[in-house]
C-alpha cells in the first residue's frame, strides 16, 4: 500500500512538471517577428517623390516599435540599413493595420526597390519587394474638375449644363464625336449629353418596366453600364430586368441577352436569349466583337461571342463570391461591377467587394493588379473603369476618388478624397464627389464621371506639370 501511495505521488509530480514544461515551451515560442504585406502598387510617382506603404497582418505577439518602408536604388532586397521611412506606429488589432509611406529626395529617372517593414522586440518582418522608376521630369499631375451637366438635385429635366436634372446617374460612355451617354438609373432612361452640356433623351419613358420597341416607348429597370459595338449599336446593362438590351442607331430597343421575362439566374445558354443573368452591371467588346459582361450578383465574368455562344470565362461555377487568383472558374470575384478591355484583349475588372482591380487574360488567367482584401485602403470601393487610347486605366473609387493606373504600373490619385464627400469643383484633391460610380474618357483625354450622389455629370481635365 505504501509503495502504491509513493507511486501515485511520483506520477502526480511528474505530470505537473510535464505540464509546466509544455506551457513554458509554448509561451517562449509564441512570439515571432511581425508579418507585413507591401502595397502592391506605387502611388503618385514624380521625378523625386513617390508613395508606398504596407499592411500589418500579424504583430507576432509583441507590441510594434516601428513600421514603414525601406528602399534602395542599388540593393534589390532593401533592409533597415538602406533608406527608410518611419511612419506612425500602428497598434495592431486596435487601430487600422495599413499605412502610407511618403518617399522623398529620390533621383529622377531612377529605378528603386521598396518593401514594407514592421519591427517589434522579436525582430523585423519584411514584405515583398516592389520595383518602380521615377519620372524624368514630372513635378505633379494637375486635374481640373467641373460640372458638365446636372443641377445637383434629383429629378428629371432636359436642359443645358446645370439646368438639366438627373436622378442617380450611374452608367456613362462617350462616342467618337465626343457625345456622352448616361444611364439615368433612378429615372430608368438613357440620356445623351453633347460636349457643350446639352442633354436629350435617347430611350425610355421614365417608368419602370420591360418593354421593347421604339426608343420613346421602351421601358427599362435601373439601367447601369453602357457599351457601343462597331456598328454603333448601344448596349445597356438593364440590371433590374437581369438582361442586356440593345438600342440601334435608328432607335429600336430589343433584348440582346438574358431571360425574356427578366428572371434572374445563372445559366450559360445555347444562345444569348437562353442565358440567365443576375443584375449585370457592365459590358465591353474586344476587337473581334465578342461581348464580355460583369455579371455582378453572380460574381462572374461572362462572354458572348459574335456567333452567339455564351460562356463563363472567370469566376466560380456556382456563382459563389470569393477572392482567388486562378484560371477560369477556379478564380473567384466578389461583386464585379465594371470591366474594360485593352488592345491586347486583357479584361480589367473593378472587383468592388474585394477592393481590387483584377486582370483576366484572353486565356482566362486571373491576377490582381492593385488592391485586394488585405490592402483595401488602396482602392477602397472600385466601381468604374475605362481605358484610354494609350492604354492607361482610369478608376472610380466610390468612396470619392478618381484614379489613374498607368501603363508603367503607377497609380495616381487624380481628384477627390475618400474621407470627404461633397460637390465641390476645383483642382485635384480639393474637389469632392459623392458616391461616384461610372467613368468615361473621350478622344481628347477628357474624363467624365457619373457622380450619382450629386445627381450630375462631372468633367476632369488633366495637365502634367513638368520641370
């Protein structure tokens, strides 16, 4: 009995020691260097300045003591021994986990390597390296914002300039003559604006409905995106009716794709009229005449060939939202709101729910160009896209900014503020918008914005200040 008692005590002591040892080991190894992601795009590059930044994804169990970016023109994997910024220290898990770093004193026309860092008592963590080249002579990008049409008060009135009235305009497009076409969404009509700001009705009665025929008697339900084909037919993403409508130059309206009764669904049919969509929001044509559609509420990108074959080229096969860079139906989007196609046939997508601009190659390979769920502050809520004749991509951030993504992979904030909504004309970030959503560009490089919260159409003129 005594031996048994001694054995029990010995086992109990051993168990306590083992438990203490395991607990101690876990505590000692739980703290690691912070994890940080470098912003995947460089902003506002001039000949001597640029903006980068990062997002803290883990503090490693310790309080951060420093964060910023380090950069070099010679070291392709810069560290703290190179040039660096020291940005306001983030309190991970309590305040925002993203920061912006301002780089200054850069050399013109020079390639730099930059990456984010975060430091704690456990060490320094680094993000991926991003490469960029400064401009040879650019001092600043100046953008002048004005109002082309719309009084700012919701309503319906044809007129000139601020004498016209809109109600939540969203889709916008220009033609070869510089005229602007607008989906006046809450008025359920399509409007036209001359370059001088004079408005007129293109199609619709102003009453919600689903009626084809002559433009003056046709009815729409919350029209959104617009697109022209090579024959000057105007296509409308009739989101409320879950279809794509077609308006001929002579003014006849028909249903081009989607269920004839306006039923929502997700189905690739044997022809456009046998397909089902769910709140389609945008269309674009490639050089062959194939139409691509942002099927927003199905979270996919669809294609209708010239011969009428409908297919899903990217996004989950069951329409589930997500964020996956992959090929075809292995990729995932979350509320793709707008698309634009470049001269090489690449499709750019404003992936609104993922705060990202995605790229889909002609082979269906999906990648992220800028932003993303872990870097949402870069683009916030991208809702509109357009590509100019030189290949630059212009982006609407619904939180109040207009941006340009250049062919050199640099992102510029052209106008507006993500923290200050309003209806103020002016220069650059001094101008304000209220939930802008649609964007178009004419042959002269002028940019037009469907500023839906202000019920007007804004115009942006860009001029570069060089040395």
